[in-house]
């Protein structure tokens, strides 16, 4: 996705891809290098857009981006947003915060 896109263009992409935007859902977009993501949130009143960029490394994204829409748990999403390998969370559960 072109990261210059604003909420209206992102919403247009959601509607074209899924048929309709659903309230209380979030739609996540990434650039080709997977160094930036944008989250389009839809609530009952409108849409909001949030962006995150990694200065080093990249977000771990599914290999098959053409597959059906991806559904993440809250823990997986939290790991994705900070740049952790969210697919390996069970293996990482032994890591402890200090």
C-alpha cells in the first residue's frame, strides 16, 4: 500500500477488498519494505488512522500476502506493532521482562 494514502483512500481499499468496512474493526496496511504500517480503525462515528515506522529492522509480515484476510489475537497484534516475531509467541513465552 502507498503509505502516503490517507484515511479515505485506505477505507476505499478496504471496501474494494472486503465489500464493506465493519464498525469496531481495524485494518492494517504495510509498505513493500515492511518498515511502516498504518492502522485504519473504524468505529460507529467515523474512521481514524495511526502510523508506525521502525528505524531499524522490519515488521514480520505473513509470507503469502494474497491469502484471505489475516486475523490476529491482541497479543499477536501487540507483538507485531513493536516489531517482534508474532508468529513465534509461544516459543517466546519463556522470555521474561526485567
